[in-house]
C-alpha cells in the first residue's frame, strides 16, 4: 500500500520540546544547588506530596523509555545483568541501572545535561509492580539516599473505602518519614493546590484522549506516547495544564475540520500493554501505511485520573493511585477493555506481550481469547518488549500485523 | 500460448516456491528453489521454471500475488499478502473440512484457524527461536551428520520415542548428545526430536474445532512429522497435496480472484 497520504503534524509538539528542556535543565540545576532538593518518584507514585514539600521530581521510568526509544537499551542492559539483575526482568530497570553503570544517558544529547539528577530521596508506590522497589533500592545505595515507598493492596476488583483508608494511612506515614528526613513540615494547603493542579492536568489529558472517539480519530496511540510526557513529569504544575489546554484546543479543531491522524482511516484498533519504545517509529509507520488508527490504549489512559473536587487531598491520592488499571484484577481489566472498545468504536485489539513486564501485559491469562469471543473482533497477541529490542522480531511482528489487517479486511473470504 | 496465467510466489526464508494456475484454477506448473542470499534470483528462477512447467510465457501472467517472508522482494507482484492469509485461502481449496492449519516452515511454525467460510479466526507463530521449526531439525541433523530425509527414515523405525524437553535448539542438541551417551536407540532419539516439535505445536493450538491440515517443507519431506503430530494431537492430520507449495497455491488462488475482482471493477466503472 502506498503512503500517498501525508501526516498532519501536531503543532503543540514545538511547545512540548521547550517544556521538556526547561524541565530537565531545572532538575539538573536543582541537583547541583544545595538549597534545592530532588526526589525520584514512580510514574503513578506520590509525586504530589514530594512537590508540595518542595522537591523537584524526577521519574526514572521516563529515562528507561528514553533509553529504549533512542535504541541504546541493549548497550546498557549487559552491565546490569553483570551485577546480578536478571535479563528477563523489567528492561526499564536493567537499562536504567546499566546506563548508570556505563555512564550513558540520552539526556545528554537531548537536553545537554550530564544525566539523571542525583536524588536526595527516592519514593515509590508498588501500585504498578514490585520491580520499582528493587530498582529504587539500587539507586538509593548508589547515591546514599533514603528510599521510602508505599505498598498499596494490589490486583483489586473493587476498590473499597477500606483499601483507600489503608493507602491513605501509608501516605500519612510517608509524609512523616519525609518530614523527619528533610526537616520540613508539609504545608497541607500547598498539597491541596498541587493535587488540584495535578487533577486538572490529568482531566485535560483524558479529554484529549477521549477526542479519539471521533471518526476519523485526530490523535493516535503513537501521538499519545509523545504528548503524555507532561502529565507524568510535570503533574502538579500550571505548565502541564497550560500545555494540555493548548493541545485540547488543537485536537478540538482537528475534530471540527475532520483532520485525521491517519488519513483514510480504514480500521480503528485498541493497543493494550506497553509501547515497544525502540520500534515506535516503525510501528507507527506500518499502521499509518495500512490505514489503521490506534485510537485508544491502556497505556496512555494510565494517567487519566478521577477529578479532584476539593476535600481531603490525601484521600484523592490514595483512591486514584489505587484505582489505576494496572493495580486491578482480571475481571476489572477485561470489562475496562470491553468498555473502551465500545466507546472508541474499535474494530480489533492488539495485545503486546512485553517479555520483561508481566505487570503491564494482559494476555498471559487467557484474556485475549476471552475478549475475542466476547467482543467478537479480531485479536492479535505479539511478543516484544518495552525497551529490550532483542525480544522483538521485526519481520515476524510486521507479518502478524499485516495478517491482522487482512483479517479485518476479510481477505480470505 | 497457454492463455492467462495466475501465479503465486511464496518467498520463504529457506525456499522460494511458485505455483501457476490457469483461468479455471487448474494447476499448470510449480517449482521450488532454495531462497539463498538473493531473493530476486530465487524468485526469477522459481517463476521461470514454473512457466516452463506450465508451457507458458511471462506475457501470459495475468496477475501475481507474492507471499512469505520475502514477499516484498517480488518485482512482478500485483498484490502482497501474508503467508497466513495465503495458507488459509489454500487450505479451503485443498480440503474444505480443514479448520486448523499447521504450517511447519524453515523459520517459523504457524497455526492458522479458519471458520466455515475460510475467514481467519486466529493465528499464532512460534516465538522467534528455531525450536519447533524446520531449522531446528536441520541443525540437529547436521550435528548428527545426516540429512533431514535420513533423520526421518531413522525416526520411522522408532518403537519407544525418547523425550527431548528443551525449548532451545542448542540445549536440545546437548540433550541429544546426552541421550546418545546414555545408550538410547538412535531411532528413538530421532523420533523424540519430531515429537518435541509436535509438543510445541500442541501448545500453540487454541482449541480443536474441525479437521487439522498440515503444510510446509517439513511436512512434505518427513513422514515422522505427520505420525507424531497425529499421536500428540490425537486425530488424523490431513496432509496438503503439495505441502511445501501450500502458501504459493493459496497466493495463486488469490491472484485469480483478485484479477476477477479487478475485471469486475473495470466492467462497472462509470463511463461518462
Ligand atoms: S510496570 Fe513493568 S515496565 Fe513499569 S517498572 Fe514495573 S516492570 Fe518495569
């Protein structure tokens, strides 16, 4: 199929580049300044508390993704394996640890800084996986910085008030530990403000993603992978809100004008699981050429939280971070995917079986088959990985994807 | 002059196959050649030899569908279709009862499930490594200093197949050496290798509905493969008439249909 149709670039991207540069340069300066403090945090971790207590927050998973996207993970992973981290465990973790051991960072080329900022403390939540705990512990030892985490109940069907109360208690304890380490008391009104900012950015992000219900879709999963950066890295800031206001306006305009992310959109597909960072460009081009719009994904929706309507900010943090998809049971996840397929008028589903991330892979317990039967649509499961391209066969995956589209076309009938 | 010809070219990682049909869908010619280093040479040879077989000329080719690992390397292709769809299309023609196709190729093994109308329902490929593919058998045959045909002949004499467990070709090779050292009968070890492929295949099958059909080079050349598949899967395995050409045959059928469709589109094109 020829690529006659042209992509219409998203204008907001220029602003995003400058935002990202400011964010990383500021982090770098904070790490070098004894009056400023840096905390590391997991992507759906307690970052609002850290921000409210004056820390500048850095997210190592982003570094893992960058190492993958810049195709340098495979150079870094052997160093981590050499010091005892299993090559089949989270490749964000192994590539990030390996990068530190090898003195490699994509931040140097991208933003002109030496690498990740040195942490004053590291904070995590195991609401996504237990791997983060050991990953953070490596850097805690390396930088002689305290590691403070919370461990919410996991694999939940319903999230009950008791679950929320438990996590709220954990967050409270975390605050006490940070206060005693930093010698600074949490300003609760500041926390309310940060949570409000965080929730507003998240809500705008959700609205952006929801516009992909339009046919043709103005934005795809691959665009989402670029534009979700502020909702993770700058959550709790006015800059993130301003950015998503701008992006939302542009997307609304696209919908009004019928501007498609994939011109000649023939099929609409859902992507479950992690991105394949080293192959994002190839995959994006492949789907574009096939006239397939990946209109919705689990991954990009991971940062679309319930809105904060005032009240106890800690309760909002406890609830939203426990309710996230990755922390739920199979029944919840299956229903979520079914609902998403309906809402986004999906024709077929793709599951990425990320070999080093069982936590964010949902095809390992028969869900793909169950969804195929229940939703009555083609489902493809392919093997790959988030960062380690050695787990990914380009030829085999491309054949799988083309066959999937032939299935959607009814080619053999 | 043989009239309009419809060709399917399946460029596999090990072999390139070509099938030529006439307007009525009758088989007119076919050929298989090693894919080698240069796909375009293999494609040229496969097409030229098939045309000789069909007593046809290049100008008679009305439509060409290419498929297989090197499907994008066929310069005369009018349409590119994956080997998954061409196998599905081919199976419906060679035995309409087939619902699950087991294709054991050089580089990968595929399971393709189709519905009563031949529409793709599900498909699986083995994950990257050679275990469970033709390459697995070939590499172990080489290690044992014999051809694939000789390995098959040996396996057919087995009375008590040994178990080869490993998921990895290298480890399976080590296991074979261990079995030889332990004094197990060579024919039982040989059959154990075929059985290990059958076991991998069993893991890939989503569930039984309708008949099993088998295609691919290993199926064409190894009787032991069909035998052990029948034992492992518990039922008859229908062998495609030209197992190694099944993908090319499906491609040729799609060439015929695509050409007819193209014709009907032209017939109905607005004239004003
Ligand atoms: S969720 Fe997966 S990718 Fe993310 S940190 Fe955990 S194991 Fe790694």
